[in-house]
C-alpha cells in the first residue's frame, strides 16, 4: 500500500510540473515581423532615374529575415541590409523602371516562416516615370453644367465644372468654359486649384445656347468636358421690361445769383435693375449729362451742376433710358420752371 501511494504521489508531481512548464512553452510561439518607414523615392522621374525602395524590418523574437522584398507591378525585387542588424535594420533596393504609372508594396518573411506585408492589402500608387520629361498624369473634368437650364435675358447663369489633377504640385494653367464659341475664364469657387469646383457667371441674350469646358493642366495637357461635342443650354427668352421711374426732383438752391452753382437732382429707380443708358437733364432745351451721386446705378440719386445767366425764364425736364427699351420723361409733358437767377 505504501508503494502504491508513493507511485501515485510521483505521478501527481510530474503532472504538476508539466502544468507549470506549459505557459513557458506557449511563450515560445513565433511572432510575425514588423515593417515600418516603407517608401519609394522619388515618386516621379524619367527612364534614367534611379528609384530607391526603403523599409525598416524588425522582429520581436530576434529572427533574421529569410527575405525582404519590394514588389513593383507585382514583380519582386530583393532588398539588402544597409543599416543596423539583420533582425532590426533598414533594407533598400535601387531600381530603374520603364515609363508609365506604377504601384508597389513590401513583403518580408522571417526564418521561421512568419510573414508581413505593407500595405496589408492592395498597393501604393507610384512611381510615375516619363520617357524624357516627368510623367504627366492626365487631369479630368466632371460635373459640368449650368444653373439654370431655362430663364430670361435678365437672369444670371452660373456655369460650373469640377477639375481634378493628381499631380497636385502643378496647378492648372487655365480652366475655361466656351459659350457659343466665346472663351471665358473660370474662377476657383471651392476646394484647391487641383481639386476643386470652378465657376463662371454671366447674363445671356434671348436665344438657345451651347457650351463645353476646356482646361490646360500644369504640364500643358489639354482636357475637355464632354470629351466630344458640346452641351446644350440654357434656353433664354426675352423678358418683360419695366420702364424706369423718376421722382423727387430738386434744384438746390431754387433762387440765387449768377455766381451760384445750381444742382439739379433726380431719383432714378428701375424694377429690373437696369442701369440707365441715357441720363439727361434738358435745361433751356440744352441736354446735360447727369452722374450718379448716391445709391446704386439702378436705384440712386443723379445730379448735374451748373451756373446760369440772370433771368426768371429758365426751365428744365429729365429724360432717362434703361438700355432695354424703357424710356421715362419727367414731367411727361412740358417743363419745370427755375431757378430764379438774380444779380
């Protein structure tokens, strides 16, 4: 009985020892390596440019790499250690590439078969290689249109287009809209020059219209929207024109002498926001041009200053045209009298 009890105790001790050793055995599992500071420089060049791929490899277990590679367009290029230790150092590869737009990623595997990839999926864009001059990635125009599609010749029409160029260090030379064969420069409205929306605002005569967009990128490349043909619109019709209104006439002062300078004033208002094409005061049947003194051109005070000879028989009236066919004479008939000029 004592021997059996002793054998049981030995077996129990062995089981306990194995249980105690199991965590330390688990701690010996292999970890994957780590890749940091993965770059390819420069990002653009020509066929004779030497491109350098660089990555930092480290392994928490101290495992040296079985391979460190950079894949360009899915073709593997071996990298060699240039700084540090094999298990914790910097690797690089020197490359020449054919013209075109490339993509890359990095791959490493330690001596015990664990691997890492950067980026974990997909590939980074670049480098961009030209034949004899830097590679130009084509820009593109999208979302081109006009607001509104229909309206009158009084409306303001806004032409807009979105410009995008991945070569962000070279802004476009020009972004334009061609309306009825006439070129107009557009201005950046939102975003940045290489990734933003451009606008052009204008009024248009009554007629059907057509337009397209054209841009020249920083390298001189020309792009259009649409690629072929043109866009139709807007359809513009003639608007009804309200004649202007004149009122609140004054002569300041109404009485004076021949040395006094008299100011003729009148308020001009136009519901269609038309600026007067003709603004005259007829004094003793002689037309005199009036100028804006205050307010807006389509709703403001107009003035003319002059001296007069002595007399009581001066008269005057006002005549304005809005440039859209609207005419206003004030008063409708006859004339106002004044000023009274003494010695």
